[in-house]
C-alpha cells in the first residue's frame, strides 16, 4: 500500500506502507526484496535499543493512510524515504542487494534520546540505524540523506571489508561512509559536484545558520593531509576516527570530482568489497583503490589521477 506522510518540514510525501490485520498502517516498505522498516522510539533512551528492539516499540503507525504530523516531526518519514533511497543507490549503481548484500532487513529507529537529553547524533549499531530526534539546534538526524547514507554504509562495510573501528582502519571506515553518504545524496537528489554543498556532510541538519557552519565534516578541505594526522589518545574517538577520516575521504572525493562520478563510485565500492581488509591503514587503502582501478580497466591517465589524489593528501606508497 502507499500512503501520505509529512516529512520533517511538514511537506506531504508519498510513502510505501504495510497494512496490519486490524486495519491500521505502518512504515513498512515491502516493495523490494529487502524490507525497509522505520520504528519510532518516541524519545526512549538509546541504551534500550542496544542490539534488540524493545517489545513495546513499534514501526511508526497510523489509523489511516494519511499519517499524522508526528510521523514527520519524529524524523520517521525522512528515515523511511532515505533508507529506500540509499538501498536503491546501492542496487542500481553498484548491484548490491541491501546492506548485507542478501536482501536482509533495513531497519531504522528514530527519535532516540541519550541520558535524558536529545541525542545529537546517529549511528549504525551493528544491525540497524539509530537516529537522534533532534534538539533546539538540530533537526532529527534521519532528515539528512548523507547522514543516512553514512550510517547505512557502516553496515555495508561490516558486511564487506569489516574495517576495525580504531585508528587508521577506523578513519578509513569513516571516510568510506562519508564518501558514499555524500555520493548518495548528490546522485539521488541531482546535486552537481560543483555545488559547494556537495562535499558537506550533514549540512541540512541545523535549524539556523549556514550549511558550512552546520556540516560535521567537509570532504573538499585542501588542508587535510597525513601531516595533519591527529594521534588522539586511545579511547578518544577510537583514536580520532572522525578527526582523521578527511585525509582519506578528501582523496576519494577528489577522485570523484576528477573522474566520472559513476566510475569513481564503482571504484571505491570495488576497493571496499574486494581489496580492503579489516586492519588496513591509509596506504593500504590507496593500494586497494589502485588495484580496483586496474581490475575495472582504468587507463593510465585515470590511474595517475587516482594516485595523484592520494599523493595530494600525503598518502604515498
Ligand atoms: N555519527 C557517528 C558515526 O556514524 C556516530 C559515532 O560517533 N559513532 O560515525
Ligand atoms: Zn561513521
């Protein structure tokens, strides 16, 4: 069935929904082999969702096919639409059948709190996406397609290269998640690579202020090279995985801006799925991308472009 649900800004959107035996409807999208389901935590604590879903938390529901305002303000509608868009990018562009590659369930939980306060974050918990419900400063985190793409890509990484979330392999995990988060947003929304917002991550989430000030990271920052590597003390951000990621994602984004974006996406995906291994460092990532490039038949000039992008960020063999 299809219904109408307000998005985070209150605009009506078409949504794929499921109908329960009692005649009510839920945000369950059954139109693909992989089922896309969106739960509304209604402000419950993130700890309650650690791996398992509490029995009394349900997919966002409605008595009719016209979903109520709360479906939008909770972030549920956007999570539902963004999960489907990310799924379809991986299917149509890269031939991947969902997060696990086997049409496994794609589950999002929105409107989660942390220690009694709004959770100003989102993450992949090993099985599903967990999104904060937003705050005075931020919109619900599921409202940003690049953020949804980032979190779902963590799931893809877990089912492919299994990069360890620590130090350089962890920064590489974050870089791949940021690369695809932005690639998915610009591709599915038709944003040109030359648009200044294309390289920004989470730039839509702030209720006020500029996209540049709002973005959590930017992939076009020329200053991020290995010379900027921050050797954070163990325990702090798992060794700076979110601080050092732009060293690699900057190189990957340069490749996407220089080569054809479709070719770049296939290249990074092939590197992730076939050449990267759990403890890879930045130089291993360079070698994985170049190996994927040779496997895909890139010509010498294209391979030089790839190598040059890593060189420019100080990642040299
Ligand atoms: N949004 C972050 C991420 O997915 C969550 C975190 O800090 N672990 O990388
Ligand atoms: Zn991440």
